[in-house]
C-alpha cells in the first residue's frame, strides 16, 4: 500500500520528467500520422476538429519559446491526469469505507 510520501514523491518525479523530458520531444510525425501519410488518408484527419484541445499540438498557447511551451504543456497535462486519477482514487476509497 502506498503512503502519502510515496504519492507525493511520484507526483514530483512525474512533474520534473514532464517538464524536462518533454523539451526533447520529437517534432517528427507520431506513429499514427506516419501510417496515415503512408496509406494516403492523412487529409481525412485535417479540418475542423469535433472538440478543441486546450493545449493543441502539445504546446501551451501564448508561450513564445517553443521548448518552454512544450514543457509547460507537459506539466499541465501531468497535473490534469494526476488530479483526475487522484479524484477517482478518493471516490473509490470513500465508497469502500
């Protein structure tokens, strides 16, 4: 069973990795884009999206430096996922007791 110290340590490590490692993210197309390009259906994914992303293309809008924008997007994404996951865990814990 994990205690609060383990959760906080993991959270801090995830934030640091998201902020630092994301700087080195490749600008090349990901696997899905590469296959879509190879099989000639990439253009079907272009156009107006059904939902808009708050952080499009893995870069925080309004941040002038591209590497910093990617780093901030990684940190915000980690915060969102952690918050969502922690909330679900608390609901499950509450329901069990």
